[in-house]
C-alpha cells in the first residue's frame, strides 16, 4: 500500500467522508475549512472516488454535498 500525500485539511475531510457526507458549511463549522472543493480535488487526484450531489437550501440557494462512492447518500 502506498503512502498518501495529502495536506492536513484533505486528511480531515477524508476521515469525515469515511463516516458521512459533508457540505461546504459543515466543513467550515466542524473543521474550519473554507475551501472544501480544494480538498475534494486533492482527494480525487489521489484516486478517491468522491461523488457530488447538488442540493437547494430553504431559501433556494444551491450547494454541493460530497460523499464517498461506496457510501449511502444522506438526505
């Protein structure tokens, strides 16, 4: 098994994604990560299959929710 070359923020996101999905607001509030998409890009570059689903909040604004390919989608 090869060693992963992930930045600390991407490692945090990977650990989170192994348990549950994450949105940009959750990444900010839980982990203090402002640019979730950069960490997702890094994970994908390392070969992780991270899927994106688009959602709308109560006010109609769109946001992305990320989850691992083998994980069930959270509502």
